[in-house]
């Protein structure tokens, strides 16, 4: 008896659930698909810029003259500093080139001297092998009176 009564109650509960589900399904079909809050599209702001006909980018529009002068001097200083650094770089490159040329000339002179010495020694060795190492002395001409 206990099992049959529990099964009967379970069937009734499942029937009620089925009826409730059918009601929800019907309501979902009638309302359509779910959507997030529908807000109208916000257009992108378009700015109409104001152009000044007599605009000069190098002109400082600061009303405080002292501050404007200070800023101008600071700009001028930085430009001159960059120019000085550029000149120093050029000078350094020039000096490095000159030093390289000087070293190249010294190397060339050293190589020429070495070749001259080597040639002299090889000639001396050759003559020593040919003549037994002795050179013939030239006879002095004697004049008679």
C-alpha cells in the first residue's frame, strides 16, 4: 500500500510538472526569441573642427611672457645641443678616417722596407752560393809619371 500511494503521488506531481512545462513552452513560442535590452544605436559624434586662417605653429600663444620666453630658450638650447652632438660625431668620424689612412700608410711603408731587406738578403745569399762567398777586388789603376 505504501508503495502504490507513493507512486500515485509521484505520477500526479509529474503530470503537474508536465502541465507547467507546456505552459512555459507556449509562452516562449508566443513571445519570440530572448533579447538583451534593445537600445537604439548611438551615432558616432562628428566634430566640425575650427580652423584658424592665421595659425603659426612656431608662435607661442602663452599669455605669460616669461614662461613663453623660458620655453623658447629651452627649445633653442635643445636644438643647438643636438647640432653640437651631430658636429662632434662628424668630427669623430673624420678623425677616425684620417687615423686609419695614417696607419695604412705606415703599414705600407713598413711592408716596403721589409720587402727591400728581404730582396737584399736573398741577393746576398744567391751571390754567396755562386761565388763561394768572396767577391773579386777591383785592381787600382796606377798612373806612371
